[in-house]
C-alpha cells in the first residue's frame, strides 16, 4: 500500500473549511474525523467518506472503491488510519 498523508479533524465541517481555505491538503490525502467516525480521502476537490457515517462528506460505496485499484488503496488507507487513531 502506498503511504499517504493523513489529516485529522474535529468535524467534517472543519475538514471542508480547511480544504476550501487553501490548507495543504491534496488530492488523495486521507481525511479522518474520529468524533464522527468518518474516514475517507480527498478525491480531486471533493472529500469523500467510505465509512457508514459520512458527516458532510460525499459517500463512496465499497463497490465504487473496489472498481479502481487506486481507490482500493485509499479505502484501506482511510479505514486503517481511523482504526490506528482510535487505538492511540
């Protein structure tokens, strides 16, 4: 799996604000919001979530993610990042 940058936010609303404010968040970066149980990534300029909870992010299904090898990598990176963050 490719190593990706992980950004942790207090809310999905905060994450969207950071993305829109020009913070250094790039396409493919992992976005996690532990308080909302949200994990996903930045797809172009759109934050997407692969978890059951998506907050203010767009929701991406496992089926969608598993149809593209790049998205499979992001799916696992996002869910593992959330799991790792919760374990600490």
